[in-house]
């Protein structure tokens, strides 16, 4: 089905496109010559991403032989054929996915999110000779913009810790690997980068610009159209984050302590009044449907052929209720962040993922021990940015950990939160490091 996606022509086109894109990135670096982050990391991160982009394409083509990336690109080629033969014109791009599914039986376009990726692949195809590898490289370059903006945002919060944050965002292998193909995850991850960059610029750097607001609205709309549950998981901690920022502006301690719980109660009441409208917006990710979807997804994985191969795991029965979901949240978070364990690995890719997860676990334990459990928990609930990063991570990790019982798929889905998790953990440690010298200085005065 995918014969000819990679051929001898790519041995010429890939180096050529890499050189062109490299020059483009180099000029961006030159235009930011006073920015130390651009000088140190822009090109290194780009090269790292291009290597992993090509590696991902080669792996799914020659090893797996199938993948969403190739299916989306196949449909983009079919759209090109329809247009160039005169059967369709560019108005096809404005039609919904049902038209393509009903008239042409395009399986990848069976829903609107897939159709968005196919339209994007089709448009990029005009710049890439409609080759799979070069189209992937162009999309990865666009995604790299959001990735680097996420890195900039975290560095603004933690000055002089850019080397640690570079590893967490730009050079984390599976994040780059699964965030480089022609995939919904690639686009959503880039959009999340622009969102967090806008948040830090407006609320932390105090640089309110209409372009940041417009950029964030566009990114939210894009993610909502592709993977609404990402926004659903992000909105709850974001709203509390904004409330925490408002609370900080209240000077009188008594009113500050009174305002926060009152604001949370008000938000809950507002949700209850508008629950039907919110659930309608979220669709199958609405609260009333989410638990049934989680149970259904889990059962489909356990009944699949992959279960006997070791790539599917079972975290037990989930009751489709709020209390049942909460009771299983720790298992879902653990599965997303730390599994597969080394001893659960059945092939080379799983062993590599297991090593990554072991490193994540060791970092987690080390920071909690060094910070202290009490101080760690207190920081989450007193620092708005730590709260936003870690609570978003925990909500998202619980949802996908409970609904995705396949290690391979889980590795792809979790790229949305790994940088947030590491940034949140590092920020806890950073806040302690800068607090201790300050106290010591106060004692010597």
C-alpha cells in the first residue's frame, strides 16, 4: 500500500532539504544574535530534530510497515491526484471529512482531526515534491518553532538552567522522535509550545501584546480541533493558575486566604450551571462520557493481538464513575510517566523507553527527597507555574494512562506532558536552590 514512499530520489532530496532548512534556521539565529538561547541551542536542537524525523520515517516504513503518518500522507497524495486530474478542485479543502469518507472511502479522513493533518500534508507537498521524507522534514521544522518557544518560556522562569531545560524539551529522545512525524501529536505539541510561551510572556514577563493573545487563541483552536482532550486537561489547572495569580495581588493576608477558596467555589458553581454546554463542547471527552470511553478503550486493547506480545498492559478494572476514576488515577499517572519498566521491555524500542522512564523515576525521587515531601507538596499549591505544569501533567497522564493500554501508543501520546513534567519538577528544585542562598544572606546581615 505504501510502495514508493521512500526511494532513491530521497537520497538526493533529504540532504538538499536539510541544507536549505539549515540555512533558514541559521539566518533565524543570526537575527537573534543577542539571545544566548538561540546562539547555544537553536541549530543543535534543529539538527537533533531532523535526525529523529528521518529516523522515525525510516523506522515506520522499513520496520513497522504501517503507521498513521504514512496513511495521512497516502491520502494527501490521493487528494493531489484528484485535483490534478480535474475530478476535484481546491474547494475540496473546504469540505468536511465525511465527504471524503463517503465519496472516496479515505479511511484516514474518517474524522476531522485526520483531515486537518492531511490538508496540511497536501499543502506542504507543493514545497517538498510530494515526498514522504521531505514533507515530514518540513512539518517537523514548523513544529520545532513551538518546541523552541516552549524551551524559551521555561528558561524565562529558570534563568541559567538552560542546559537542564534543553535536555527536558529539545533533546529528550522519545519526545523528539514521536513529535516529528506527520501526526496529530506533532502539531498539538507545537501548538502547546506557543501557548505556554504566550502565558509566560504575558503573566510572568509582563509583556502584554495582542500578538501573544492572538497566537494563543489560534493554538488553542487548533488543538481543540485536533485533540480536544488536551485542552480539556489543560483548562482546569489553567483556570486555577489564573486565580492563584489574582490571589497574589491581594495584599491583606486575611482576604487573600478568603478569596482563593471562594473563587474555586464560584468556578464550580459556574461549571454546574453551564455543565450541559461544556459537555457538548467536549463531545466524547465530556465528564459523563469520559469514564465509559476509558473503560471501552481499555477493553479493546486487552482483546487485541498485541496483548500476548507484551506491548499491552492491564491496570485492572475501572469503574465508570468519578470515584472509580480517582481511585485509579495513581495507576494511570504511573503508567504514563514511568512504564514500561525495564523488566517489562520486550524489544529494543521498549528497552530504550524503559531506560528513559527509569531516569524520569530517579529524577522524581531525587528532587522529592532533596526538596522534602512537605515542601514539594507546598510548592505545588503555592507557586502558580509549578501548579500549572504538574497538575496538567497529572490530569493528562491519568486520562491517557487509563485509556491507552498499549506501551507504543502511550509513548506517542505522552509527549504532550513530558516537558511540562520535567519543567515542573525542575522548577520545584530551582525555587529551593534560589531560596536557600537568600535566607543565608539575610542571616549574615
